[in-house]
């Protein structure tokens, strides 16, 4: 099986059986992400304690790529520092925007989302959960 096919299988699995697709009643942080062009409308909820993400969930309507990205992201976020999230999101963006960029060893299966890098509209879908998580932890202005 080619690497691209493996990546596509992982994305399909997360779309069919999304992880953490649930509301978090005890969430300390939440934000809504919208993509009017494709109809994605999701809410990312986080429980943060002592600067660390203890739990992450998401819910709403989303296309396959956004669903897979939200599923993988909310699995990966547990135990991560809130302060490092902006840097993590920038690394993820670089992974999607530069086809020559090597896989990021820390991202594990999240690297599979780079399969969408050849489709700019899908890159936007993969980034939406990350941007929404960043909005959730960003100080309100």
C-alpha cells in the first residue's frame, strides 16, 4: 500500500468513526469555527487546568476532512500545553502548505492530513479545527 493510500485510509477512518465528537459540559474554553464556503460549523471545547489541556471535544457539522482533522486534533491535544498551541498550529500549517516539508514526528497520524496539501480548499478544512482550538484558548480582546 502506497503512503498516500495509507494516509487516505486514516482520514476515512477518522471521518467514519470520529473521536471525541461530544460536548464537554465542564469545558473551561470553547470556540466556534465556521467555513461558509463548505458549510463547516463546529465547536471545539477544552478543559484546561494549570496551563495543560486535560480534555478536548468537538461537535457540529463538518465535511470529511474537517471531521478527520478535529478527531485527530482532539486526541492529540490531551496533556499539551496551552502556551505551545500557537507554535503547534504553525507547524501543522507548514506541514500542509509545503508538500516538501517532512512529516513532523510529534504529530504521529496527524501527518496523514498532508494528503490534502494538493487541494487548497481542503487545506482550509484541515486547518479549521486547529484555528478554532486556538481561538478557544486566546484571550478575548
